[in-house]
């Protein structure tokens, strides 16, 4: 399926994304807030920011934040949420070359996005290129164990009543690590995270450093 079907599905989800029950979204937000990789003056690039569910928090504990997403509907919701902040919102498909000069960010943050991206190599290379030396790339993904068990991003569309399943790719843990290392990153830390009553890890996090 072409990427536009992923973008369109997120476009449909945008207006209800924040209201829907979503244990993965909530655990991801909780885990992100436990991390200590951000410093107060950091320039941060968030890719796949969606409704800005985590962007406001990033802005509250870092310096400049640029947040990108390829869904205009998601960005519209984020715009409303972030109107009181200095966050810059850009429309960008992160599988295309990124329109940023090299070495201008201290952190790249990607949460619950890369399951929708088939080829991870270009993402890691772009992330490394836009980071300063010593910069960090934090990613959080639905754990591949769960994907192998059949879990996939989906929602019940309020308007049509249909359940919409969003196209996704299962990347093994080794692929994330090897593509990151292949792009020139060092792995600093990995985490596997369970929600309440989960018998399998729900999330995998990796902190890379340039
Ligand atoms: C599950 S949401 C996650 C939103 C937010 N990061 C969070 O953690 O709540 C995935 C987001 O990634 C975006 N996305 C997926 N593929 C993308 C791509 N190729 N380029 C830019 N954004 C993309 C979707 O539009 C959607 O907003």
C-alpha cells in the first residue's frame, strides 16, 4: 500500500486521536517523560508529531522545537494545541530528504512513527546528518514482539463506525540497532516497557548518540 494510505488513515484519526482510549500512546507518553536525554537549551526535532501529544512537553523542557508530520489534519490539531508556544510545525514526509541544514539539532525524537516507514536506513542517515556532534536520537516503537503477535495501529472511526487498521512494517530489534549503527550512531540505552496487565512488552525504546 502506498504511503498516502497511511497518511489518509492518520488524517481520519486526527480529530479523535487524543480522545480515544489508547494504552500504547499513553505508555509512550509516560516513558518519554521518564527520560533524561533532554537538556534545557536543546534544539529538538520531533518527527511524526501527530496531534502534538508530546510536543508541548518537549517544548517545556527543551529550547527550540521543530515538529513535523506528513498529515495536514494531524498538524491542524497540533497547531491548536501549540498556539501559545514557539514550536514550529512543518509538513514533511520523513521518507523524503529532510529540509534542514546539517548539525542544527541536539535531539531528534520519534515516537510511534517508524512502524509506518518501510526503509529505516534513510531515516537514521537524515537524523544523524541534522544532529550536532554528541546529539541524541530517541525512538520509541510498538514492540516487535507485539507486532508478531498481531498488534497493529488501528482505531474505530467515529464518523463511519469502521475499524481502520493502518499499514505497518515489522522491523526486528536488530534492524533498528544495525541501521542506526550503520548510519554512524552509537547505542546508548535500550528499554522494553510494559503497561498495566501487559504480559508482553508494549514498547521498545532506543537512545542513539552521534
Ligand atoms: C501513532 S502517531 C504518533 C504521534 C505522536 N508521535 C505520538 O507519540 O502520539 C504516528 C504519526 O506519524 C505520522 N507519520 C507516519 N508516517 C510518516 C511519514 N512518513 N512522515 C511524517 N509523518 C509520518 C502520522 O501522520 C502520525 O501523526
